[in-house]
């Protein structure tokens, strides 16, 4: 075996100069058939798709896009920055940088949507910045509610960084401020971002009082016109929703979701529906309860428990009810 170029050790095929190997590769590529830029799709099919997808027609999706919509990615980025500011930033030098940046980004987003008359992007931004301190106080109260309500919590720091309800509520409280000022679309993008991340679906229009806690949280739904008082606790799978109608569009602007007064606990899987349904203060709603009517303060509402039937293996070794025998 020959020595390599330096005269030390054996020479292998891979020891040839890199430039030679690169030249050979280029030659092979040059001689190979070129890839079809259309992926094998006939040009006339592509052109037909272009014609069908372009322009502004009368269908709802085309109308929505052609009017111009704010980029959801930009809304999500602003939401994450603002939510982080509320939860984690206490240093004054950081805040002096972050608060103006949050304000500038919000103003730019607001310029891309149709605000109510006599409302400007600058005025909404100014109002929102003024509300930051109050939002921090409300979120802190929610952290305290989680610590008081969950014996598994090891401390406030665990709740602040790891509890999905705190993330969902911080985004909701930000979105709700914009909703109250008539900002379209942006609050809904925010709420759906929180829903995607936490499994907790809170419409930005819902009014939620202080010291609120959602334990676990997955599958919780809180509708637009829901009103929740102070010191309320929900568990996973709770729905505060509306009854279904054939022509639901006729109910726009009407209260469709329940009112939950102070000091109420609602256990997992309960469904409370209807705009006239009021859960009186201090009530406890049991798991899997279905409610479409009001209950007075101090109520205890429980569903009839299912009847569990326990069978023991019989002496003949026959299969138990609902149990298929193993195949031979």
C-alpha cells in the first residue's frame, strides 16, 4: 500500500485531494437528469390551481383574507413578551426596556385592525400600559389562589412557572383588557394561543373575578358572556357554556353563558349552560353535573352516582359478563 501525501502511513482512496473528489461529484451531477421543478405535476394543473386560489371571490375565507388580517404569529409573539413581562420581570432596568417595546409592538398590531370610532391605536396602547400594574396584582392573586387550593404545590415559584392555569389566566387577563376596548380579532388570537398551549379555552370576553383557580385545567371551557365572581375554583373538564340553537347567530350580543357567584367550587366534568343560569354564592357543584337552571346560594348539587356491579369469578370458570374468553 503506498504512502500518503505526507509520506507517513498507508494511502487509501479517500486520501485523494478534496478538489479531485469535488470535481468528480460535480461531473456526476452535471450528467444526471435534472429534477422536475413541478414535482411531476402538469403545468396546466398548477395554473388551474393558481387561477382558482387567486383573487377575492364571495366565499367567506376569501372575504376574510382580502379585507386584510393581522398576522397571528406577530400577535402570539407580542402576547408571549407581554405575558413574560407580567410574570417574570421585576428588575427596573429590564422593565424600562421591555415596557416601551411592548407598547410599540401593540401599537403596530392595533394599526392593522379596525378599531371603534373615536379610538386610536395610541390611546388603546396608553390605556393598556396603565393597566399593567393592576394586571400584575390580579395575576399574583391567582397564584395565591392556586397555592391555597392545591396541596401538591411546593411554593409560589412552582405555580408561577409550571401551572397551566396561571399561563392561561395571564393571557386571558391581557386579552380581556383589549376586548373591553373593542379591539377585534387580536384578543381571539391570544385566547386560542393559550388554548393550544394549555388545553384551557377561555373566551376573552369572559369576566373573571380575583383569586381564581383552575386545578389541572385540561378541557375547561369558559364562554364569552360568562361572569365569574371572586374566590371561585374549577376543576378539569368544566364547561361554562351556552345551550345550542339552530340559529345561534341570532344570539350574538346576548348573554348566553352562566353567572357564577363568589366562593363557588365546581368539580370535574360539570356542564353549566345558559345565560340565565346563576350559581349562587358559596355553592358546590359536583362532578359530571348537568345544569341548565339556577341554584340558590349555598347549594350542594350532586349527580346520582352510577351503580357499580361487581362480579366474582364463578366456580365453573365461565367468562364474566362483558368479558370475552381468550382465544384458544
